[in-house]
C-alpha cells in the first residue's frame, strides 16, 4: 500500500523504471537493477508553414516521441537471484532480440504520476575502467506515447 506524499519535492531515488520481465498475462513489474540515473525525454514534431507573410510552426498531428534512458552498475546475478532482478544482461538480450516489453516509469506515493508503455530497448552499451565499476547504459523507446495514471492507495 502506498503512502501519501508529505514532502512535495521529489527525490531522484524515488523515480524508478520497472519492467515486466516474465511477460506473463498479468504484469509483474521489477525495478531495473542497480540504476544510478534514469531520465525521460519527449519531443513533439513540428511542421513549418511558409508563406509571403511569414513563417509559422505548429505541432504535427503525431503523438510526441518519448525515450527513457537508464544508466547503472553491471551485476552478474546467480541462478537463485536472477529471476527476481533485471540486469544489464536482460537489457542487452532484449536489445539484441528486439523484444517488446511492458515498462513503467513511476514514483511511489499516492497521487504521483505513473507512465506505462510497451517499449523496446533501442540502444545498449557497457563500459568500465580499471579502478571503477563496470557500468551500462540503455535507451528504452515506447511503441506509442505512454499512458499516464496516478498511484492509488
């Protein structure tokens, strides 16, 4: 059960990207593992109308295009822990197979915004340094614009 928001300022750690890893009939969302930062961006395509009296721009009739980017630490989960975690390996596998998954970008408090969508992992990378941890970066692109709802009690 979700709590009511008492502090209006949203902390970065409150926002998560979760995925229905198993892909069953009833979605069971798992938070994408060991994330260090998550971002969302959207863009509306504009059309330009030029005439002798000047130039105007207006939104096209298309839905805005969203992308969700997640960066994190790479973990190699053992067989016992793997089903309960979403790893960089899962993201890379879905990227390679072009697997459509159900995602949810959300915060946990009653009334907070939830963005739900079916999407593809459209980019994936890993990097690391000798004296640092191995990290990953992935971009998730929704099939359509996200459905926006709110957390309920």
